[in-house]
């Protein structure tokens, strides 16, 4: 496993992190098998993945991860988030001080720990000034309940503002071969500010692992229907073209397609990338991407750009 320094901190993150959204199950991801989650987290730590990312909005994810890392807390960096609150069938954005504090206390209890290594603003809240949220996070850091502050789903302008208000060490945005723009949009700001970049959605809910041969029939509320928007119609057809290129490179290198998708993100700007997994075997396959070296020609080919590759 390869490890990279997160921004200007002393945190050394495994190049591959374990995303905890799918562990929450519910309408987003379907039924959750507790034993499978415990085994998957254990397998991740065994292959050298040293950090897990979750959020209170992810249903049972935090509680399951807390049980999975019990007795191994010193081996894992725990990251969670604040600012999204379920309100019936809606999700509200709420970065008020009381909500941030309440969500953190709940996360600490579920994760069975007295501190988080990285605590992140999940999304901006139009009702709460970023200054107010930043002040709350700084106070929680001073209390020792969080070690570092991060943000998610921020533009470059948002990131610069956040860094002017608090010691922000990372930004977590969607970043994949299908949706590279949200990562690329903040890379220059990350370099300028000394902020680490964490890519999520690297496999786009699994499609870039090559598992779907035809349009899947997900429930309407499934996250792969409403979030990634690459599983239907022309978008699915375009995704399949990218998947074919990924499979060709994977075959050439003798690795699973998901590892190639992760390796691309790491080679093009990410400090670490997150990928979800439902089984130990999936997490072991994804982890191969952390040590995979792609050539300049392979990177061009994966992006559909002109190159001298012989792959067809």
C-alpha cells in the first residue's frame, strides 16, 4: 500500500481509503449485512488501508464502522462529516453550531471513539455563514474532539474562503474518469493553499469496475439512480465506452478494472481516493490501484485522447 501526506499535516493517508456510504444501506444502497461490513472493514485494514470515511447521513454506517474498528482504533484514521440532516424524505443543509455539535457527539458515540482524525463540512449551508461554521469547528478542534478540519463538495472559490477562516487541510470532491471536472476545478487552489485532495465516487457507484453489461434496473431511490447519473440512456452508453478502455488497460496490466480507475485518479491529482466495497474481495481488488503505475500513454488512452497505444 502507498501512503501520501495529507496537505501540510503529519497525517499519512493510504492512497486508497474505504468509503462508508454503502454500509448505511437503506433506500440508497439496499439491505446491509452486518457481518459482511465487519469483514470488509477488517480486510481493508489488513491490506494496509488506514482510513475510513463516513457521515451521520449514511444511516447505520457509523455504528457498523465503530463495531468493525473496535480494538483496532490505533490502526485507523476515522473521518466523518457534518451539515446534512434528514427531514422526512428530504435532506436539509444545516451548519448551525448546535447541529454541528450534535452531529459530532452522535458520530463519536456511534464510532466508539473520543475524537475524529478528520471532520468535514459535507456541503455548504445557504442559511449559515461559513464563518459561523468555521468558528464552531475551530472550537471543537481546540477541545480535542477533532484533529483536523476538511471540506467536501467545494468550488475553488469556496475552498479559498474556507482556508481564510479555518485551518482546512483537505477538500473531498467527486473525481472519476466519468466526472473529472469537480476535481480538476480545485487542483490549482489545492496546490496554492497546501490542501490535500480526496476523490470520492472513483468507481461511480461500481460502473467503472466493469460489473454492468447492460442498464441495471435500480429502484428510483437508489443512489446509483439519483447521484451518479450514468446508469441510464446516452450517459450509460458513453460510460460503457470508458469502461471498455478501462478493461483494455486492466487486461494489459493483469489487474481488475476498478484498480485501473483508482490508479488514474491517483496519477492525475488525488492525494487519496475513496471506493466503497461490500465484500472483502472487492476491497482487496480496489486496493491494487494504490500501487499501480500507469504510463503517460495509458493515461491518455483512458481519457479518450489521442495516443500511440496499440490497444483497441
